[in-house]
């Protein structure tokens, strides 16, 4: 299941998601913010932040895994 969509996150939530993953460069963080918070297209977010598009895609996939784990914990909490 996909949890992260263009423009679907707040900056605060993105910062928390990033804190659970591997260390990420500031350029990638800015591109992720442009895509997930501001709603800019992936291509434009990568270009604006001087990030190769495959690197942004890879970072999004890693962040998607983190978001999935958090959602799984939330589901377990609701079952109590």
C-alpha cells in the first residue's frame, strides 16, 4: 500500500518520518519536502534542488517503508 502522496504531508510529519530512516542529505530532504509537503511534481522537486531524479525516487521508496511501519503500529494500536 502507498502511504505517501504528492502534497499529502505536513512538514512536521515529514520531519518525523525522516528521523526514523537513514541519514539523508539536505538536498534530498528539500526535494522530499517540495514533493510531499508543497505538492510540486517529483521531476520539478528534483530539478529545483539539484537532485538526480533516481536519487529522489530511491529516498521516497525508503520513506514509504518507514511510513508503512508506522501505519502498521497505528493499526495494531486500534485493535486493542
